[in-house]
C-alpha cells in the first residue's frame, strides 16, 4: 500500500518542469501553463542575479575562491556557471584590466598570486555576491513550486 | 558622484557610486525576494505588483524595527547592566 502511495506521489511531481526551472528560472511554471506566474518568477530571479553582477561585477561569482557562495548561486542555473566562466575568461586571465601581483600570504613560499586590477574587493562585492546567492536560493523555491504545482490543464479536473 | 560613474565598467568593475548610501540597495534586494515569493505563494496574481510592494515595505519596516531594538539594547540597556 505504501509503495502505491509513493508511486502516485512521484507521478504528481513535475520533474521535467523542475529541471526546466533550473535551466531558466520560471520556465517550469510556463511549461505547466502558468505563464504569468513563470514570467514574474523569472523577472524576480534574473533581476536579482543580473543586479548582483551589475553591483559587484562578474567577480561576485567565483567557483574556486568563493565556493560556498557559489553553491547557493548555482541554484540560479546556467547563468551562474556563465558568470563564473566570464570571470575566469575576462578578469582572471587579464584580458580585461591588468594583472598585478598581490602580497604573498604570510609564511607562504609560493610565488605572489596575480590578481586583476578590476577584482571586486569592496563592500559592493559582498552585496553583489549576496544578490546572486539570494537569486540562486529563490530559484530553488521557484523550482520546488514547479515540482508540485498542478498543471493549468489539469486544474479543471480537480 | 559623476566621476565615480565614469569609472564604472558595468558588469566588470564594482558599482561604487552610491558610497555611504550602499544600504539603499537593501530595498531592491527585498523587492526581488518579494516578487519571487508572491509569484510562487499567491493563489491569485491579481494586484501582483501592489502586493509585492507591500511585502517589501513590511519587510523593510520589520528590519528597521529590529535594528532600532538592537540599537536601544546596545546603547541604553547594556550600559546600565551591573558590570559583575
């Protein structure tokens, strides 16, 4: 009996919509027929993420240096991985701005690390990082909503 | 502020033009959260933007109240507590 219950619950969950919601925030709701709701969610999540990038620069998303923050930011979907790639390809490579030597950590014998002159180290970096992380966490809410939301065409049957 | 805006390279360099008024950025942050919360939580999307705005205002007022309470506790209550 319990197995039947779990199977029916599994059928009720919209796994494809949830996956689509990770690829593009709000897309899960749109695929389920809740177009307006999906667009609002998309505006909220992408607004927070793009706002964070605008405030702190692409350096706010850094998979290697700020791994814990990135776990939250990755909830926003491929856009987070794109921002991390842009950070590496533009700033860390020195393609934009200049690379300068930063002080070697005390006691380290490693050569001085090179950092971009555009590296975001101010308060705005923290705020931008927070915006992007909250965008990722809010998208998890949107994904869970898409997972459990009844499709528009099935609403009339209930 | 204008010279700071000229130095800004959008999406590459941090936006520093707000200076000491950085805390204003809490408003759009809370509004973004409100938009997503309302989009997923409300059964009806009627008056969506009004309700998202109200959620933002209520959240801001609550945070300001907590900040005020903490300020009063640190500067008024703690100094009058016995030291030992």
